[in-house]
C-alpha cells in the first residue's frame, strides 16, 4: 500500500491500489488519517454520556442492597422503575457489575458433582455382554456382541 501512496495523485492511486490487491477505501483513508489524542490513543477520552464515578458507586450500592442482592439486573431495573426511580439503563447495570466482578448467577445454587461414565471392562471371556463392543474399553469396535 505504501507503493500505491507514492504514486501521487488520487486519480492514479485507485487503479494502482486495486492492482496491488488493496481496496479503494484503504487508499482514501490513508490520505486523510483520523486525528489522534495527545496520549496517542483514540479511546483514552471518557465517553461524553458515561456516568461519573460517584453515580456508578451509587448504582453499585443499590444493586448490592439486601433486597436486590438475590435478583437479576432486569428484575432490579423493573422494580426501580415501578418505584419511580431511574438510575441507569439495564446495560449500564451489567457494565458496572462486570467492572466489579459481580456478573454471574448471584443466587446460591447447588453444584452437581461430575459423575464418571461407567466403564465396561472384561478380564475373562463371557464376563461382559453388551449390544455393541464400542463401549468395551481397550477393544476395537467390531460386529461382535461379546467383550472378550
């Protein structure tokens, strides 16, 4: 693409960039690059509509209240709207919870233990009978119905 940029005028650049395997949009984008912040990063500025840190802490405090602690963010959001309070959008609630490591199932739930799949192992002939020999460990699958 640098060779295409060296060709000069805009009229000659497009066919040259197409021959080089580039796109016309890339050529024009490189002619007028976007301005970069003083730090060198376009994303270093805070978003203009983002909540200030004080309001984010207030939302987190409401989400961690005892009456909301076992509820999902959509339920908290709906309850607050029913009460006539609007703190932030539902997506912002999820963002705030994610920043504080609280995005997961917030209710206590039982964890089921992982069970090991039963294994059929025959040490002598005619010990294990099965519909297929594929469930017998250490044996190639075949048409026989006896694990020997």
